[in-house]
C-alpha cells in the first residue's frame, strides 16, 4: 500500500488484509487511522518519490458549495440578529418603569 507522508513523499507500507468483499477490504495492520492512503495515480511509484497531493475537481466544487451555503446562512443570521435587537433606549425605559 502507498501512503502520502508528511514529508511530501510516497511511502510503501506492508499491510495485513482481513475481511474482503468486492467493494472493500479490512486493513488489520500496517497503517493507522488518519494515514493518507494514495488510492489513484500511485501505480509503480517507488518508495520515497516526491509527491504533490491535489484535491479532485469534484471535491473542490463540493467544498466551494459548502462555503457559499455557510456564507449565506451567516448573512441571514446577522440580519435576524439585527431585526431582534432592541435599542439601548428601550432597555432604559423598562428599567425606569420598574422603579416607579
């Protein structure tokens, strides 16, 4: 198995495979959760080869969509907060009424 190291190099790792089916395989040992496994473009890449990881176009588009949705939600939240806010004068009036 080929993993992307934090040193921007590809590293060969021997793994022990457990249960397999046609869509997936269980990795019992050799890598840990969070390791960046090279799944495409790594055929015949020697250990220690300098690499550059690029985000596939599909993921870039999804990330941009999530950011746009968040920005829209934040803007709507700000408008709602301004609409619900009470001016300082209103707070003083109610405090004054309580003392009378």
